């Protein structure tokens, strides 16, 4: 835990502990030796079993299932994952404060993830494990559906392998959905 301020609630991406201290349990994931929250909920610390979990109010049958389509906003990018705040599941609005993790594969020399914070992204659920929703954007119609410049918030246009800002000219590599606009 950071300092002495024990937080009660976590949002996806929050650092909870390091693996030397605790085991990552339900609602958490591990990246670079750190345990982070993957869902929004109450932090449960089991000191006896050295286990840290996040308790969510989302009912099991409200959870998306593999192959469902979700849409949301990128909230955070941490190590190999981008946290997507899910606002639609299979085209239906969702108000359950769900978040998923989009696995990002960085190929040689390519350091950009294909999505940026605040991008609106469509993704496919490939697994749901212990309350964690794992997503990918490999399908043709998955990826960024709308975006703004990360530097100046201006409009961007589609270019060869991503987008370019109409104001400042910044180009970003992105995995765009077919219907990007
Ligand atoms: Zn710009």
C-alpha cells in the first residue's frame, strides 16, 4: 500500500500492493511485480492468507461473456494493458461500472500501443476470469472508433497507420476500427 493512507475503494489501474506482500486475487492483476485493480470495487485485504481482492457489486450474469462486443473509453494504460471503461455491451448501454483490460502486444521497436487514453474503442471479450474481463482489438472492426489529439484535444483525421491532428500535426499510430470517424 502507498504510504499510510489505506484506500477502501479502487478504480481500475490503481496500485494495491506488490507481489512480495500479497497474492493477486479476484478483481486484480499483476504487472511488473505490482498488483493493480482491474475492476471498480471495494478493496479486501486478507492478511492471514496474504491475499488482496476487489469486491464488485456486479452480478455474475451481468458480466460480459467471451465473444461479446464491448465499447468504452480508454482510462489508463499500464504496462501491457489498456484499461477500458465499458459503456456498451453488445450495443446496449451498460451502467455497471465495468472495466476490461485490453492486452497490448508491442512488436519490435514499436512502443505505441495502438490506443491512447480518452480514445473510444470497440473490443471483443476473449475471456472472463475471476471478475476480470480480458479484451482484444484484433478483429477488423475492433479498435479506435473515435479519437482526439492527445496533445491539444483537436480533431484528428485518418492517415496511413493511425491518425493525425488537424491543428498541431501530431501523428499517433492507432489500431482503427473500420468505421472510425
Ligand atoms: Zn494536436
